[in-house]
């Protein structure tokens, strides 16, 4: 057993997973290369029927910082997250999915920032890796562009008010501890103490709720524009399954839906079952957090009319098939009926036009909100290989500017021109 340096606070990565054998090994490798002296990796396997457990056990032989809990009874995603979190003993916590990853040196960097700022909650913009799972579709790597250099303090009330306005928790500054945030166990336990069953993940889904409820436990938190983690995307990513139409994805999405209806959304949302609509999830997170006894978070609130309008706006751009779309429309209708807003529902349902994109994802180098690379061309076949380049790519790409491009062009032009600059002279005469 490696001796733990108790001078440093403990950092724990929890990885609740199921049936990710082909990805979990790469996810774990990104954790295993972390050199922070007080670090633990907790994997909670929810009755995988592939060889996930064998893969994890094999890696445990190489790194005793990995702890595995292999469940024989199905938990469901929310309860699996809760179980994993309950195994954390002290310090700070970050959660990863079974296809996500950490960036080299990121735990040390988290420690430095938290020590410097004395913050209890830290978030960042992660890098991204889309696995190549079709022979004609290359892997894609995304490096975030810098918007705010250095450490930025965010007032929790400002963030929560933004959430109530946009109803979109997938924002850069959402401090959720899933994939893009780390929190002290102290504030996590404060949340637990406010719930009826002493649980942290109090909503049907565990990701965005953590960001909203934790933000409310502090006056302010820290944001850095550095990719300390990588979000992995695969055919088994639950959020992606709802947008796919193949039978396997539809089956897994339905299983996920059935797992999550064991806990309904807030009563103001007519106690409806889980919905993949970001607008509804955000509303559920806000309302649920607000009802927790003594929760100090403050926001101005939102109307159900506003929620319905935002939900239909999202629906207009989704690629859900008719089966999923019908279910979401039924949920929205129930919410409208609960608040005597059926006329507004009918109006929005009639006027909303779906705009489903038909263009395929463009691969190769591009600059959008992120720097995008064809990861297959770079030789990155998994998230571990991609993670090794993140720090360099982030620093290099964010040095680029129009001025730099122009100066590089000008310098190149001068180099070519200089080849044709020379002085003529006669050779010396040899006597």
C-alpha cells in the first residue's frame, strides 16, 4: 500500500458506470497518471453484463488507489452515483462517467487553485473527445477557447438568476461536480443534511442538480478557463441516446427513462417523470433546491409560462424521434394543465416549427467555440491518448491570434523574399 501524504487534502474521483468495458480502461488510465500524493479512485459498477469488472480488476493490480464496488443488484444511475459518493471519506470530490477522463496534472492544479482562493467549489470548461465508432467517421477532439484568463469569482446569486432566466444548466459556469467541477465534502454534506433521506442527488438525474444546489451553498465560487477534464462521447452516452434512432440506442434510452421515473420531478412540474429536455431538468433542479430546508441559494424565480416557451424553443431544434417527442409533449401538456395554461400549450404546440439539422458533423481542423481536430489523423484512438495532448494543445491554440497569424504570414513571406537578396562579388584571385 502506497504511503499517503496527509499534508495534502484528499481528492477523490468517483466513477459510477455500467457496461463501459471498452471505455472504462481508458478513463481509469487518465486517473492513474495523476501524481497528486493523496488521491483515490472509486468505481461503482451497476451490474454490468460485459467484462467491465474484469477490466477494472486488472487495472487495480497496477494501481492500489482504485477501489471497486461491483453490485449484484441493479441500482439505476442516480442511486449508483449516490452510492459512490457515500464512499468518499474526506476532502474534495469530482465525478466522471465511464467514458470521460482527466487531464494530466489536473488534481495538482485543482489543489493549487483551491489553496490559493480558499474556495470550496471550483468549475471549468472541459475539453472533449468523441470516440470514432463508425469506420467512416473519425474521432473528434475539442479544445476550449479562452474567454476569461486566470481565476474568476462568480457570485452564486448571479449564476442562479441566470439559470432561472435561461433554464439551461449546460453553461460554462455551472459548477456541477460531474465532469467539470470539484467540491469540498463539507458543502456536499450540507446538502445531504437538508434532504429527507440524507441523499445528495435528490432529483431524477445527478448531473446538473449538483451544480445548482452546490452553488446555493456558497456565496461565490471559482471558475477557470482551463480544461482540467475531458468529456467523452460514445454511442452509450445517455444524453446522446435520446437523439439517436437506432434500435439499441432507443432500447437503452427507454431503460434509462424507466430507471429514473422512480423519483418524479417537482410538484410544480405536475410530478411528471424524468424528461431529457434541458429546460425541464433545469427547472426541476431550481425548484427542488429551493424547497430544501434552510438552503441559502437565492434567485428571482421563473414563471411556468416562461418555462413552456423555453421548452418549446428547445423542442424546435431537437432531433428526437416521434416516440420520444410525443412523450415530452405529453409531459408539457400535464404541466400546462396543472397551471391552467392549456391555451398557451395549444398555441405553442401549433406554432412551433421543428428545425432538424441535416448536415453531417464536419471533421478536421476548425475554430468555433472550441478548437476542433480530427483526432484519428493525430493518432488519438481513445480518451487517454487524447488527454495526453490537452495541456499542450490548449496553451498552443490559445496563443493563436489574428496578429500572430499575420506576423507568421509576414515572416514567411520575408523568408522567401530574403532568398533572393544577395550581393554580387568576384571570387578572390589565387596567385
